[in-house]
């Protein structure tokens, strides 16, 4: 396999990296596994190279000495509530955990942020009072509800 990207994020797993890569690449368009390094043809994968929406990642199955932490997360910008709901629901299913302000952990313990474009638009608005209301509404949520964010932005909460 030839590396096609100078920089990529590496996620370290105990031994379920190949399963995780297959799950992750099923979630987003333009996502696919680029290659799998399996030192023993009949054994587990050591390195899995993949892309999520065109962005390069790799997983290293390195054993149980490392744990995932929310200090590093995968952030996905979503177009609308349907895409937000779909990704959120798939990622928290099968043992994932909801958190606050668009954050969650998937069943492998990897942290994600599922962020609707509308949220970014509202909290980065030049109207700082409206942006503050939208951000205050976000702070009460797990999964982002765009309609509630928009109502708060308009002062209609």
C-alpha cells in the first residue's frame, strides 16, 4: 500500500480496530478502507488505513495499554436534523454514550462531536446576544436540536 497523505490521525485500539474502521466507514459518504496491514495472514489486523469523508485516518491495534479520551474527538459537521439524528443514533447504539453539547462516545470509546451547520452559524453570529442565547440553549442539550437552537437565537425560547 502507498500512503497518499502526508498527515493522518491515528487512533489506537486494543484489538477491535478493523471492526471499528468498517463501522466508521459505513457512516459517511466518501468513506472507505484504504488498506489493512495484517502481519499474519490469518491473524488480526495491526494497522487499518481508512478515510472518513475523504479525511485520512489510521487505526493501530496496539493492545490494552491505551485508552480513548474526550481530549481528542472526531467532529462531523452535519447539514440538517435528519443527518444529525442518523449519525447520533448510529454512534450511540450498541453501547455508545450520550454526552452534552453535541458530544458522545461510540461503542469503542471514541469521542465524537455531531455538529449541525445551523449551530455553528448561530453561535458564530455577529449578533452576540443572539449567539449567546443559542449557545446557552446548546449547553442544555446532548444531541443538538436545530429547531430549539434557532428559536433561542431568535429569542423565542
